C-alpha cells in the first residue's frame, strides 16, 4: 500500500478536501512551500480560502466528483469527510490514493528529531502558540502547525530548518493516533466529540493510546490538576512529567498574582525555582497552559531565560480572547470557546476584570455537542449579565436531533435567542453601554458580529 512518504516529493500533485479547515489550510501551505502542486475544495469561501488562493492554491467551492482529475497523485481529506463524499468516491474510481490529514502530518513530523505534540480537550491552540513563542525566543527555528493564526507568524504554520516540529494534535476521529510524538502533552481530558466517542471512557482510552505512541526515550507531559488526564496515563511505561498548581507537580506555579488580563507567578521545577513568568493573557487556565509549555521547554533543554522572554511576548492566538476593538465605550473580544469547560474558563477569567456588565453572544457548535452537553451549556450561559444566542453552527452535521439555540434560551433567565446575525447586531447596538465587555464566542462565524460593531465605530 502506498505511503504518504512516497507522495511527499516536490513536483507531486495533491488535492485536499476540506482545505479551508484549521489544520488542513496549514497542511496545504506546508506542502505548497515544499514544492508540491496543491489544490483542493471546501464547502464555502472563507477568509482562509481567500488566503490560500492568494498563495496560488486553487480552491473549488463545493465537493463535486468532477473536481478530481486523473493527474492528481494523491488526495488528503479532513477528518469530517467520510467515504460517501463525491470527491472521495471519484478518487477511488480513478485509483488515486486517499490519505487522512493526520497521516500527512505524521509523515512530515517523522523528519524531525523532536516532535512536540500538544493534545487535550481544551487549550491546544494557546499552548501550541506558547511553545512556538518559546522556541522562537530560543532561536530553535521550529516547524509549526497551529489550529489558528498566531500573530508572531502571521499564519497558522511555519516551515523552519531546526530539528523540532510542534503540532496541535486533535483527538477527533482519533486523528492524533497517526502521529509520531517524541514529546506528548496532555492538557486535559473531557467529554467532547460525542458524535464519535461513545463516552468519557472512550475519550480517555484514545488519549492513552496517544501517550503510548511516545517512544521509550520520549516524555509524556500531563496535567496534575486534571483527574481524567492522570487516569488516562495511569501505569503507562513512559517517562511522565506533570504540571499544574497541585503540590507535588513536577512543573508548578506558585505565588500566582492575577492582574486584569495577565498573571504573574514563579515556576518551580521539581521543587526548585526555575523562572518567573508574566503572561499577558487572562485566567488560571492560561497559567496552566504556560506551565505545560514550560514543561515542554524543559524537556527540550531550553533555558529559563528563553521561556521567560518567549512567553512575555505572547499576547494570545487568533480567536483566543482576542481584542477586536471598541464599540460605544465597550470592549469587544472574541473567543473560540465551544465547550462548557471552555466557557467556564473564559468567564472565570473575565469576571475579575472589573467590567460593569458581561454581555455574551454565543453560537453553539454542532447539534450533537449542544444536545449531549445541554445542561452544562445552560449552567455557564446563565452566568453573564446578558446572553444572546445565535442559531447553532452546523459545521459537518445535519439537524437530525431537532435541537435549536432557542431551546437553550428557554433555560436561561437572562438569555435571548435571535435567529440572524442582523438581529443580534441590532440588539447589541441598542444594548451595549460604556464599561461593558462584549464576548462573541463559538467555533463558527460569530466573530463577524463583533467585527461589524467595531467597523461601524471606526467609520
């Protein structure tokens, strides 16, 4: 059977299905930059698709069998594209080999001495970005794949010439089990992607298999504060390095001083002072993310000074508590949170910041997640002073469950469901006042509402 190694050759022609996705778009750019001829398709024209087109990568809108041409050497599909997809069927009919996205990234990472894979239900993009800042400060010239745009890189990826690759590693459809980590980071393990995993135990099992991919001379870095993470690697025959706030953590934060949108703390490594950090992103969850990145740096032999300076320059990744601007005296922020645990971390971070009111505009992501975690979502959505709900962002799904954001609004005393972005924007224009913070939140396109408000203020 043909391996992706035989396709990863300059001059080969590849077609990526779902090319605008958060890890497919960087893959397209990496392959393109390595001299392969890349094209692909996506279901809609997004900002990322436009960016790919500006780099000379042709993108078809919609998945149609006639898009697959006989001259293609291979096809790569995103995890959400199944065998009944018209382009997959056309590739099979033409005997063109079809690879999973993770297989392609797995091939790429095997060319590096150090493969640092950042996994976890929450915090992957932020922690991968933090690791990138540290490696850049240490002049390690890393190759990077992030599931979001990092301002430092002006992109979601970087092709370096050093011996280290850093990849955000997703558990959905067990994608990360195609990777070859020498260092595996597990930030936390939570019930998510329940359209694929049967339950939390199935998620834990997947993370254990991921950790088991690390060779005997590698390291697994795991949160000491998350029982599910510790449970997933219990008894694993690998070198384990823990991080967290819990006493006894190998890499531990002490003397934590939160201050607005940043935190200051000391880092201990095996009980001894390692460095002092001042991170410019809010919330205790980001303290833990910084500890995970510091632990990875320790394994890689990076100096405390590089960790300190690398993280001092980190201001967040795209769509991770990203400041968009002001409207009517209020601060507008956007965040990718699409799981109750992520909502909790976001609201925990915002509440001490001293705003008069917190106004949340939430767009649930997928019908299955909304249904499975309904009560947990409702619990968090009751917390802001005002919660506006957009309709569920379908992503890869069809609404076979008969669920709507209106159902959530019925369980939230301060909640209001408005079915269109136009209605939501109009309501915000009427409601937002000086001293408020407005959060547009979700993994879909809800960010456009905040951008529209900020844009109108600037005219």
